């Protein structure tokens, strides 16, 4: 499910600009980002032994959060909720595009924890950056959790 949603800024609505953005407004039409790339700390190892580290997660819909609650595996074990939910919103890991709960079950625990945090960041906070402070020099800066290797900023 690849989707970009375009919306009008309040200024465009007041100016009566059409939703297509062709109203001659000086402001460019804004696009809502619905997919976010990531890089797993360890990587998914497929049946042939190939390691896949990069992937894409899309924003969750209300349906994505409701449907897993009807899943028998989730009813039996509430901890399984995150596996089903993550499998619904991850659209690709490496060259693997058929993402299902079995794929998520086979991730290393650190990769599942990364995806759970990534899900929270893009769906609750709307971005993949976090403000951090260096413990040595007290310098404040932003870190992007969407990718990069461990130890890189």
C-alpha cells in the first residue's frame, strides 16, 4: 500500500486554492509522508542465509491497530500483538516484500525492539528524530533513528 496524501495548508484554504494545488498560490502544496525507510541493527536472515537490513514501514491505519485484536494468536498471548501489528505495517525488508507474522517472528530480538520503537516514533510522534544530549560534553543535537549503522549519528 503506497500512498501519499496531499493536503492544503490553512493559507491555501483561506485563499480558495483548489485541492490539486493549481490555484497559483505562492506556497507549494505539502505532501504527507506515509512511508519511512529504516535499517535494522542486525538484519533479517532469510531461508537461504541472506541478510536483509534495509526496509520500509508505512504509517498505521486504525484498521492496522484493530484487526490484530481479533487474531486468535493475540487472544491467546497478548505479547503477540506487536508481531502481528508490525507485520501489517512493514512493507519490505531487503528484497522480501511478503511480510507476514512468520517473518517478524524470525527477527532477532534487537531488530523487533527497533521496529517497535520505530513504529511508535512515526505513528505517535510523526517523525524519526529524537533530541539527545551528549553525556560527555552536554552538547544537544538531533539523531535520526530511520537508518544508519549502530554507533553512527
